[in-house]
């Protein structure tokens, strides 16, 4: 079955190099790369310049922004690009003229996609804490056949609302769960395949 959504923790510690030479969240990172590899498996790379919506979408809490390309940066978390693993750091490069810079949580998703070997386009949508809008966005993305990287932050209801709209009920229906812990805090990776998704609801316009 095709993996349609992967949920990652929004901590920069997931990115190798963000904690300096320390080895942290190794099992969680391995699970994330495995899940993302399944997510992008079979998605063809673009044959020409970007002209349409990307098939892979990173959804994360942050300052609300329109769907589109962005480059990753963990500078707001005090992590310089030069410290990052070189394979992951590909996502810090500009995605074209005037590319936006993703927020920290969305950047974790973009960096992890690069770490999993994805070289195709990825759109970013950052959401404020508006569950109704997030749920409607998830339903729209499901109808478009998008594959989602949802960056989870326990302080925001938006990621779970997007998943609910997408047909992936949080806490149930996932095909795999990996957990890890660092400094007393738990981290989770999970994915949802086609068989775990409910059909999206009626079409509805979302201004994002």
C-alpha cells in the first residue's frame, strides 16, 4: 500500500548535527527516514521546471502562509546550516528566486525529506492554531492526492486537525509507530497508508 502521511516530531534534535557531536534520537530518526522513504516511494521526480502544486506537502505549526516552496533553516533555533549533516542540508538551499524561509517546525520536515533522499519538489503550509481551517486544508489535500509530512507540536491543535481532515484519525489507524525519548520527553513517528484513510468529505474552499 502507498504511504500517504507521515507524522514527525517537530524538534530540531531530529536533524543530525543540530545537537552538535552528541548522538540523540537515533531510533526516532531511523524510523522517520524509513517512513519518509515509504512516503516518497513511487513519486516521480519532476521532468521540467516546477509548474504545478508539488505532490509532497509539509504541514507544520507556524505563522500562516500560502502553500508553496520554501527552504529550510534552523537559524531561529540557534543552529547554523554548516552544522547539519550534508545530505540533510540540501534542503537549506534556495528553491528558486524569492524562495520563502520555512519556520523551524516546517524546516525539520523539509530537512528530514532531504535526509530520506527526496530530491523532488515539496510545498510547505504553515498553520496558526485554527483547527477548522486546518481540518478543511487536510480534506483539500486528500482530494488532491497529496502525500503529507505532518510536523507535530503538542502545543498546537493544527497538525491533528489536518490529519483528521485528511482522513487519518490521530491515534488510530496508523500502520507503524516508533517512539523515542530524550531528556524526559517522548517523541513519536507514525505513518498512515491508503488503507488507514477515510474518504475525504465534500469539497470546500480553503484560502491558504
